[in-house]
C-alpha cells in the first residue's frame, strides 16, 4: 500500500480521503500519505464476533445414516454428517438452535438472551427453552450429493410423518407426501434419482 502511494506521488497523482472514511479504525492501511492527524484508537473485536465463535457448528455432528431398507446408496461421511445437521435443525430440541441462546438464571427467573439479535425471553419455567426454527437450508457445491441427502431426509422422517398423521395434532387428512419445488427441467432428474437411490416400493415420485 505504501509503495503504491509513493508511486502516485512520483507521478503527481493525488489520493483523496472519501467523506465516509473513518481513519481512526484504519491506522495500518491509510489510503493517503497526507493523513497527518490520525487518532490511534484500537477497537476490541465486536461482541458479535466473540459470541458467534461460541455457537456450535454442524461439522461437529456425528454422521447419521438413513434406513437401509429404504435408501440403498451408502452416504459418504460428510453427506451423513449433513443429514445429521438437517435432522437437528428440524427437531424441536435442536442443538444448533439452542446454541444461539445464552441462559442466565437467578433465584426464580430464567432469562434467555439471543447471542446475535440480543432478543430476550424471560420465564419462570426451568424446562422452557427457546423454540427451534424447525427448518433448515442445505447449500453446497454442485455434485456433492445434496439431492441424495434430501431423499435421505425424507426417508429418515417417514415414520414421524406417519405417526403425526395418526395423532390428534394432525387436523388435515395427511397424505405423507413431501412437496418438492424445483424448475420444470429438473423434475425428471428428481424422479430418476429417487429410483436410483431407493429400494422399490418405498418412496414414490408422483
């Protein structure tokens, strides 16, 4: 940076400081050689960064494999680890979801504080924990098996879907189906992958 600025001066090219530039937090990389009154204030890392480092990562999950009587393709270790992450995120007692909260207890009151948003929940119920989002996002590079992981997730939760259908919580006559929203050109690909990775008469693409 200093070499570049000296070159600018050599050829009489001026460098101006942008109006929104706060030099006090860029002490080691000034954009102008003519910044003479820089206040050397050093800021501690933002609390947000400190707190986020304490949040559990999905890479620490033990691999979880789908039922072999449904899925005939063996998942790779990282794929099974991803399945474990998805199952946790969709669980009411998600380990990852609760990791975003800090529990502060007193004699009769329990305060839950979100590490990122600072949202607080106050309760006197010692068994209470903040609700899980009950949803997940699977995002990875092309060709690493996201579709197989999605099929494995459906197969792993099939019994839960059937039990829910029969329970009093279900107010709609369930069909035990998973809706897949994708571009029209990929529908055939989904059908082929389901047939490729599952045993006959277990999962059906309609």
